[in-house]
């Protein structure tokens, strides 16, 4: 009986759920809509209904003979139907209240989240303002410190410049005094030097005048002596020329007389007799003696004096600055002219001396 009642109650609930459309949940409550769709909300309501109907679901009393009373059963059924209707009403009210609570909870959560966001935004703004104020205060402190530092540096620089200007003025005054003192000393020194120079020049002029007078006297004496020597030399030269002319005339006469005597002797003298040697056949003739010719001495080439190059006519100052012909003439040529001449000669042609035209034999060859 109890199982039938529960089956009847389940069928009635199913029919009610089929005929009663689900409540229209607004989309702005996604949490409540999700709980309704997955059935968790209905299960919670059913559990509440079971707890409420648990006292009513007690087994009905049975008759002493074991047969149920039909009137009691009918009453119980009517009572159950009424209670079921009340339960449906309560269930609908609970559903509406649950939906309202869920909506209020969602709204409260959204408002709480919005308030939290606003609180966070306000806190962030307050923190930003606090940081900005702290940065502004730090910037003001830094600006004040920088301004004080700049003022202190400017004051120090001003004092340093003032001290430097004072030192410059003192140094300039000292330099002016020193320059004036040096100028006075130099003027005195120059005056003393000028006086000494004039004294020295006077003495030099006097010495030069005395030397000039002495030199003129010596020159006059020397001129007279030279004149006398020239006259004596001219007389000696004339006497020597006269004697030379006389000796030439005497020699010429002797030669002419000798030539005349030889001509007369050649014309009138008889021819000389020819003598024939008598040989003894018993005595052997001596061997023919051939005169021994002495070997010719080799020609030794001597280097000419270092005067000038025969090519460029420039003076030669050192032996290593020039080459010289070791073949015949011994003439010198500077190294520059020799190199230029050697480069301009055709390849394979022997170098010949520019003066004697003999093949050159250089010290380096």
C-alpha cells in the first residue's frame, strides 16, 4: 500500500512536471539557470518534500482481522490528495521563493563584485594618488635639494671666481711690478752695454787706424821692394833671354857646321873596305849567340788626382765617391755619372773608357 502510494505520488509529480512549464529564468542569472538545467535545484526541493512528508507516510493501521477499512482508505486518499495539492502549492511557492532567493543571491553577488571592483578601483586610485603625491613630494624634495645644491655650487663658484679674480689681480700687479723692475734693469744693462760698446768701438777704431797706418807703411815699403824686385827680375830675365838667344845661335852654328862637314865627307870620302873573315876549318865555329831580350815590364796604371769628374766636371772630394779607369788613363768619374752611363749602355756591350776608349777594368769587376 505504501509502495503504491509512493508510485502514485511519483506519477502525479511527473504529470505535474510535464504539464507545468518550467519557470522562465532570466539570462542575467546564469548560476540559477545552470542549477535548474542540471536538476540540482529540483533534487533539493524533492529532498525538502520528502522530509516534510515523512511523518505522513507512516503505514496505515490495519484492521484486526487484517482487512483494511475502505472508508478510512478513501479518507486517507482524499487527505493525501489534498495534502498533495498543498504540497504542490508549497512546492511551487518554494520554487518561486528559491528562484527569487537565487536571483537575489546572484544580484547580491553581482553587486558585491561590482562593489568590490569599485572598492579595488577606489583603492587603486587612492594608492596611485598616494604614490603620485609621494613622487611629487620626492620630486619637490629632490628639486629643493637640487636647487640648494645648485645655489651652493653657484655660491662656491662665485667665491672661487672672486678669489681667482683677486689672485689674478694680485698676480697681474706683481707681474707689472716685476716687468717694470726688469725693464729698468734691462735699460740700465743696455745703457752699460752701449757705453761699453762705444768704448770698444772707439778702441777698435783707434787700433784699426793704427793698424791701417802701419799697413799703409808696410804696403808702401813692400811696394817699393816689389818694384825693385820686379826691376831686378826684368833685368835678370832680359839677361837670361839674351844668353839663351846667344846659346841658341851658337848651337845653331855648330849644327850647321857639323852638317856641312858631314856633307863634304860623304861626297869625297872613299867607300869603306869590306873585310872578309878567314875561317879555320879545323876549329868549330862558336854557337850563334842570340841576344837575350828582357821581358817588358807591365804597364802600371796610376790613379789621377781627385780634381773633377771628366763627365759632369763636378769636384770629387773623396776616393769612394768616384770610379777610375784601371786599364790605361786612370781618369776619375763620379758614381752618379758612372751609374747613369752604365744603365744607358746596351746589354752585352763592353764598357769602354770615355777618354782612352779602352775596355774599362773597374775595381768592383
